[in-house]
C-alpha cells in the first residue's frame, strides 16, 4: 500500500483515493483555505497546473479549516470560490483536518516527510505543499510561504516529471 491508496473523497463527496485524484500523475498536494492571506497562491497553483498538466502533473487542493477558521465554507461554496475567483481546474478533496487528533490519514503520512531544512511534523499553516511522485513517494515538502513558482519548487516538479 502506498500514499496513493489513502482513502479521501473528492470535494463533491465522491469516495476515492489520492491516486484516483492524481490520475497517476506527479502531484503537488496543498492544504488550502479561501480566507487566508496566502489565498492568492491559488493563482500560482493554477499556473503550475496549466504549465505542467500536459506533462503528467496535477495540483490537489485539500481544504482545511484548522487555521483560524479560514476555510469555513461548504463544499459548494469552496468550489464556487475557487473556480470563480481563481479559475481553479485542479481537483479538490473533501475538507479535512491536517493536524491534531482528527488528522486525516493522508496527512499522517505527509507530515512524516521533512522539508529542505530537515524539519518534519505538523502543518504550520494553510498552503503547505507536498510533492508526491507517481509512485506515491513524497519527493519534497515546501512550507506555506514558499511561492508556487519558487525556483526550488519548480525544479523539484521538473525533476519529478523526467
């Protein structure tokens, strides 16, 4: 069993797995929120989706309301906000918890991965990013303030697509 076998529903409630959402592609899994100072990162995430989508890459947005209640909406409200405000075309999951006792199994696995400084553990804030290979291996962890077009993140995506 790999990370890709982890059960997680789509935003519309359709049961599935991370692998079903990624469609066998390299994925950037990001915990997202609609009312955060980092929410404009949706623009860069959608740009990555457009730039690399035809090369076997996808972003997967994972709504989470654990950081100061910055993702309070229903599934329909989240979908409408993302598509209308940012033109999001990448898949979104059900709203989950990424830290604490209610942490979703997906994030139990992801938070075991270290960032470039060697730090693993809890998600720090909205828009923390994990690069996941086609085989389900975590290839990189990028903290919330890392821009989607940060050279290190882009280089990691490109390396994973080779």
